[in-house]
């Protein structure tokens, strides 16, 4: 578990943990925890660790919103970027940036 922060108003340590964030026992100030932009380890469908700049191959057809067709099986995506979130892979296909779930690709 991460360490609870100090109150941003009165700097009292060890705030109370509320259901949606923190609350200071001394001054009553409530605040939300900071979201992390840290990218965790991303693995492809075979368990290989992916890093930024890797090339991946799509193993399942991907449907794209707002455009007919999609990304076909076997499409190679070059120089991926890793981002925080539920779709940790960002790549460019046919001039369009897309976000992909890691279990839909394998390392090329």
C-alpha cells in the first residue's frame, strides 16, 4: 500500500482514509489521491515484455470506432509507445493513432 500524504492545507500527517480519497482530522479538508502516470510492465499475448519502440503484430482483428473496416490480423505496428491506462499500447496504423490492449498483439 502507498503511504498516505500530508494534508495540503495544514500539513498534518496521516490523514483519515475516506471511501473516495483522504480527509484531514485536524482541519476537515478532503481531497482525492493523485493519479499516477507511471506505466507498468506490459506483456504481449505470449508473455514477452514490451518496451517503447518495439514492433508488434496484431493477432486478432481490431474494430475501430468511426471507420469501416479495422485492423486486420497480421498487421505490423512499428515503434509502439507505452502509456498508462487500460489500453497500454499506442501505435499508428494507416496514418491513424490507435490504442491497443496488450493481449491482442505479439512481439514481432
